[in-house]
């Protein structure tokens, strides 16, 4: 009977009920979309960093990461790559020679990091080859090619087929230089990275440095991040003299961003629930005040306070139960659509997004657990929001309620105080 009465009560004032349900629906949809946007942005940033900069695992000489000096190299680096390739779960491996250099043209010059790669291996690990905007990627068979970013080309005032000069310090601390022809321009969407590196063949840079057969870095991609720790430990056991780090250790901010995804969703949920709980309290208090006589009549004919309390709580829960699935469904449809088609944030601030390394398109993504968390959060919010109006309802005095008066304890105290003051004043005048 309580369920039937509660169900009918929420439709007696359709406008009020729709306001509450609308707030819940919009709130749930907003949370899902915002969480999806944040997740999409963070995942985009992490994916770009892994593809273009850090890979999943990197191997270095222990001293190389301090100053990146050429003398801290890995001997027979091709053999290291061959062994790592045999580990199950490894998707692709490449090795590189990295050194600081000066790149100059006839118009300008600047300090930069030169990365010597084996093109056929590098394309499997790095995403730079997918970001060529002019020209082509490096070719194994051609000497003295260089791949630079579009931003560097603009600063050096060069274009495709232009010549630039790289100046190095070789292993014997002698200055050496080489001329390279620009074969391609790339643009990864990360301005800081684009302005800091150029790519050439490893053979060319090793000849200039005098370190044939050596290298400074082995970059590894894995098939599944679940196997990341296992693969890292296996490599560390195989090469105890080398430093083996995963992407979270190479760039700690990437691990921090990943760990904060769940926290962001919880923060959004808490903010929304705090706003929603006051809306529910306000609406349900209005419902109680409008039905003072009815509630008084129910208590007069024998409905105890526990059932009245339960009726108000169930009415609120009904509103949440009706609204939550609609909000979840709308949120799912929205994020599914944009996850497939993406949101072009460069339309609002192209240079700003590039400066921080975010991709051109954001693809919202909401973990399944977020939907379940929202169901629990909305239910708890509706329950908590109904407690105060229900408590006020059971404090009604049946006789006063039937007459339509719902005087609070403070109002009665104020009335008694004013009567006392009036009597005292009247007696004095008498």
C-alpha cells in the first residue's frame, strides 16, 4: 500500500516531479560527458607521448640519462634488440643513437637533439612517420637525410630539399659536422617536442660520432599494458648492467595523469551530488508542506510515523529510479557518438592545445565502472535528500495538521515569547 500511495503522490504535481527528474537527468548526463572528456584528453596525451616520445619501455646506459653524453652508450645494441624481440608480449623494438647538436642553415641556428634511427624499425615503434605533413619519411638506402618539424623549418627558414648542417662533439671530444638534406617535415601536435628533436639515419650519425655498432637507447612497445611489469622485469634480468624503465618512470607525469582519471570522476560526482541533494530537499519539503492536511489525516486514521517517513523516502527514490536510467542512456549515447567521431578542440584554441601536447581530436571515453558508481551515488543522494523532509513530516501534530497549520518549534517559541512580553507590558500599564 505504501508503494502505491508513494507512486501516486509523485504524479499529483507533475511539474514539481519533472523539475527534480530533469535535474537528475541533466546532472548524470553532464557527469558522464565531463568524465569522458577528461579521460579522452588524458588518454590522448598519454598515447601521443608513448607513440612519439617515450614508448612503453626504454633501455639506457645508467649514466646516459643524467647528461645525455655520447660516451655513455650501449655496446652491440643490435644484439640487445634481437634478444628483446624474443620476449613474449613485445610488439616492436627499435634502437637509436641520441646526441645534442647544433642545427644551422644559411639564415639561423639553434641547439637541438639529433636522433639517429633505423627507419624500418622506427616506424613500428614511433608515430612520427604518421605525422609527416610535407615530403617523406627517412629511407634506409639514402644517405644524409634529415627529418625536421614544420616549426623548426620555419625558424631556420628552410623547406623541402634545403640543406642544413649538424655540428656534433664526437667520442674523442672533437668537433665534427655534416650536411643533410631535408626530406620531410612533421608535426606531432606537441610544440615543445617538435622544437626539440630532428631525425636522421643511425648510420649517418654513428659515422660522425665514431661509434659504429653502438647506440644510446632501445625503445620497446608491448602488446598489452597488463604485461608491462613482467616484460620490464624480464629485460632487467637479461641486462642487469643496463637501466630499464617503463614510461611512468621515464615521464612520471604520465603515471600521475593515469592515476588521477578515477579521482577526477569522483570529484565531479561529489560536486553534482552536493548540488542535487539540496534540490531534492527543497522539492520534497514543498511536497510535505503542500500536503499538511493529508498527512495529518493519515496519521489520525492510524498510519504510524514510521510509515509516513517511509512513504516520503520512497517517493524520492522513485524519482531517482525513473531519472537515473534516462540520464545514463543519454550520457552513453553522447559519449559513444563522440568517441567514434571525436571533438575538434583546435577549433577553439589550436596553438594552446599544441603547446601542451594534446591531439587535434579528443575522443571521450567513460569506463564501465563510472556508470555503476553513478547509480549508487544517485541512489544514496536521493535517500539522504529525503531524510530531512521525511523527518519534518513525522513531527506534524495530527490535530494542527488537519486544521492546516504547520507551526515549527521555533515559531511556537516565538509566539509564546511575544505573548509573555505583551502580558507583562499590559500588567504594568494596568
